[in-house]
C-alpha cells in the first residue's frame, strides 16, 4: 500500500507505475493521476523553471561541470567499468529483457533492422549533425512512422530522448 502524492489516496502497489530509482520501486503518483492533464501541466511548469535557471546560470553550471571533471577525470572510465561488470553479471536479465522487448515491439525492431542494414550497405548515409540542434555528432535515426523504416529524422541522443514517448510532455 502506498499513498499517491497527487490525490493523497492510499492505493495498492499495482496502481502505481514501476520506477527503479525510487526506494520502493514505484512511481510517486498513481497511474490515474499520472494520466491526468494537471500532472503534465505541473511537470511542464517545472521544466520551464529549470530551463530559465539553466539560461541564467550557464557559466556557473559549466564551471561546476568542469570542476567535477577535474576532481575525478577517470570518473567516466570508472562508471564504464562498473556498468560493464554489472552487465556481465546480469547478462541473463539483459537477454530476457531484450527478448521481451523484441517480442512486444516487432514493428519497431523491424524498422530498426531495416534502417541499420541500409546504413551498413551504403543505401542511406548518416549525416554528421543533428537536424534539430545542429550539433556535430553521430545522430540517431528517429522514426516518425515505423511502417516507413527508411524515412527517419536524424537527431542527436539528447533531442531523441526529448521525443521519446516516455519523456514527452502532453
């Protein structure tokens, strides 16, 4: 049993979405409140405030990030090794998750494979910059329609994660 932070009602665990980051493994808002418009309005408001803060404090933020990098320049290598150890130890879990995802997302998987093969064969050329933010990178192909696997928008990881259905603000 858990209390929803939005409606303040105590509900069973299966009435909450799962969230590994939280100590109890469940989202703070019940499924019902998560789907309400009010919740997304609040979230949009918080994101706007965060964007304003980032704009006002760009120098401080970049200075703090530089200091963090200087304190422990091998942090990324350590994290990479930590992840590698975890993934080797939990290979069966990853394989099971991957199999389930493939099973539940056959249309997406097919589109990904077709695009990957077209890139590999040279039929499609991947550009060197994001089509949205114009950042120089190796962009991902974002499918607008999985039935048209070769029609993609080339965007960087940051822009792609913003377009993901899990992070889109409605």
